[in-house]
């Protein structure tokens, strides 16, 4: 596949030799052109057998993309454009971003913090004041 190397993250990019391309006729805009060209692109990448990703990233990606994998292979389809070339670009970028998201390290766990006493007291004071205001609106104490 000609074009720039599609970087996943850092110095790791999609290896051209491990990408499997499949082309078919696309639906959508294009008129009679659609009936004659194989513009839809399906890009497949064998995530289970690749040597391009570090083992930790590979395990993480397999775990996170488990629902999308078929025999360890992840597939991405693109058919938005009339041109096969642009669909190839779109599919490759989409696969790279999917793998970047799937291999990202998990977020740090949130450290629980205590609510400061001043904030809590202010909240309770405000609640009390609102209650007084609302109590003053009831017609019980009025003598007209």
C-alpha cells in the first residue's frame, strides 16, 4: 500500500507486509461509476499473530477488541469516497486510530479525596437558609 506509514503511537506503525486488502463494489453515490469499479475497501490485520506490536500492547488490544475480532483478525471497512485510493487511505487511518485507542494504557485510578469541612458547612448553611425561605412562603402563619 503506497502512502505514509500509518503510525499507531510513538515509533510503532502499521507494517505494510501484514495488511490484507480486499476490494469490492461499493453502494452509495457515484452513479454508473459504482457498477464498474471496486471502490469499497476492507482492510484486515492479524492482531493475534503480528510481531509489529509490543506484547503488552498486543494483549491489551486483543482484550479490548475481543468483540470485533474474528480468529484474531480485526477488519475495517471504508466506502465513503468514490475513489478506491481515498478509501484505502481512510481504512488505513481508521485501523491505525482503532489500534492506538485499543493499545492505550489504562487511565490512572482516581484517588478518593475527602470533601473539605468548610464546603460541607457552607452547603448545610445554604440548605438551612433555603428551607427558611420556603417555610416563610407557606400561608400558615398569616392572619389576614
